[in-house]
């Protein structure tokens, strides 16, 4: 294997820059996103790998957000957020909130 290279991938939807670590591996390339360990890919060329990493990162981020949304909805249905809602309403009534 050759030396690991660092490439930044900018996600315009989330306005975040991610760090891709890529490396030539035999006849192909391997890579991963440092900030998101679920994203690991292989491809035949460096250009194809970067595109695959970007697409996989986007799909993973979307899946994570959807899972987060489902969990939040479930927590709301089961009453896990009731105490938090009470705290927020108490702060609002006591004037401890300000408009953004």
C-alpha cells in the first residue's frame, strides 16, 4: 500500500467539510471518511473512489437523519420528552427565553 492522502469533501447541503483518507491499494483505491467511521469504500480509480465516498457519505448522513427523526417521533409518542416540554414552558413563562 502507498501513503495515505487527505482530501477534503465539502457537503453543500449540510455546509460541512469532511476529511477523506484515501490510499492506493494494489490495482484499486480504498478510502474512508475520518469524521464518519461508517463510510468506507473501495473503487478502481482515485476519481471514482472520491465520487463513491461522497455519494456514500451523503446516503449515510441522510439515513442517520431519518433514524434520528424516527427516534425523536417515537420518544415524543411515548412521553419521553414530556419533562423537557414542561421545562421549556416553565422557562418561557418565567421570561428566561429570548427571540432569535
